[in-house]
C-alpha cells in the first residue's frame, strides 16, 4: 500500500492511504491520525490500512483527489534520521574532490551520519539557502522507515524491520563541508533539512524490484527539465539496507519511525567513474560527483552547483513507467529570514 501525509494546521499533518496510480486517497483518521501513530501500532493498524487500500483499488472505498503538492514528507518530523553512504563509488569520488584518501575499511564498514530530524521539507518546498557560495547540491537517495530494532541486531533481523520505503533529497552545502569535517566532529551546518517523496510504500508494493534490502530500479534525477541521472539504486550498492540498519543499531536501540537513508545513488561504468547521460552513461544523483569526474579529466570542474532559480526533480518509476513514490520537485531560493547574511 501507499501512504502519504497531507498538510493541515498541525505539525504532523494527517495520514491518508493513496491509490497505486497516485490520483486519489482516503482519509484514515479513524484508524490513525498520523503516520507515526500508525507505525507505533503497526501490527494492528497496517492490516486495517491495507483493507482501505484494497477498497480504493476496487472502487468500494470513498476517496478524494490526491495532489502531490498538498503532501508533506510522509513523516514531517521523525525521532531519528540517519543517512548512510552505501554507494562506495560515490564516497571515493567525493573524497577525491577534497584530496582525501579513502581508507580500505570503507568497503567493509558503512559510513553514516545522524541528520536533523526535527523538521523535514515537504516534497514541493523550496530549497532555501542564504548564499550560492555555500555550494548547494541535491543528493538523490532511497530511504526506509523501520520498526523497533534491538541493539546488536544482525542484518537479517534488520531487513525484517523495514516497514516503508521512500525517496529523499538529502540537500548538501558542499562549500561548508570541508571546514566542518576538518573539525573532526561531523556534519551539521552543511546538512540542512532534507525532503522526502510525497508517498511512502510498503515493500510488497515494489514487487520483484525489492529483494529485501535493495531497490532495483533507476532513480531519475532531472535538473532544470533535463535528465541528469538515472543510476540504478540496486547496482553498486555495497551495503544493503539490512546492513545499514544493523550498523546504526550496533550500540543503540532504534525506535519505530527511525529513517535510514542509502546515501547518494551512484553507478560505475565499465569499472570506472560514471558518465553523463548525453555521453552514454547513467548520469549522477548529485552535482559533486560530475564535478569530481570533470576535475579528473580536465583539471577543474565545469558544472556549477545549484543556483537560485534552479529546479530539481527526483522520482522513480516502475517497469511500466508509472511513478511509484510521486516526485520530489524543488526550486532553489534565497533565504532572507532573520540572521541571514
């Protein structure tokens, strides 16, 4: 089934069940007002929501029109958001841009950072930044929402805890990252609010494209109306979601509603760095990656980071060409609120 959260006067919105074709939805406040409430009682609530979903498809369930621009991120805020970096090809390339050597351990031990989860952007909200010099970048990723995961759980147990799958734009401010990481304390200012897809889906909705830990479909990234990336999320994923979740749970329990991200989806080409779509490759899910490749090939990057007015679209379609999660579609805008310089 497919679930979304519609905007209302509250911080957490209201939960709806969405049709497979994303055209209509049903209110389910009598079952669970919010997605977090549904997750907290998933064993009992999920079957009832599944009956609503079935009724929508058969025409037996009353519906209203579903508009993606009315949706917040499925969880407008979460107890925890931890983002991995499962595509080590991406890690290797981005570290080259910082002239940083990549330890061999990165191929066997996942990278992960703890992001801000107090407030996520809606999928059609603008990306706000005070200065283009921050190096504004999109990062197209897949993410999962898990139920309770006990500390020390292995990857098999972790995979069984996956309740929902969605997409994410993990916005990065590349110009702030080097100095911040040089402090040795991780990301903070360089990782502003992320945006998630309008719809989150149960793994069974993905059919054979979902193998229990990876989603084997291209992630479509468009920049200003042009195809920028179509890297397959199931290819070159060094660590699957079970491994990422188990890594996060190594020294702590994970509570229901925790979100775990895959990191930027990235594919190699014939054993080497990927190529732009126009050159026969699958392109990229972030700008930093193509800038590194341009630097390797010509000595300097040519592709600029995002500018005010640029538009980013992130989406995934099934093998029949239908949108699965709806689209993250954002415009980069100047932030001029209090404290901006």
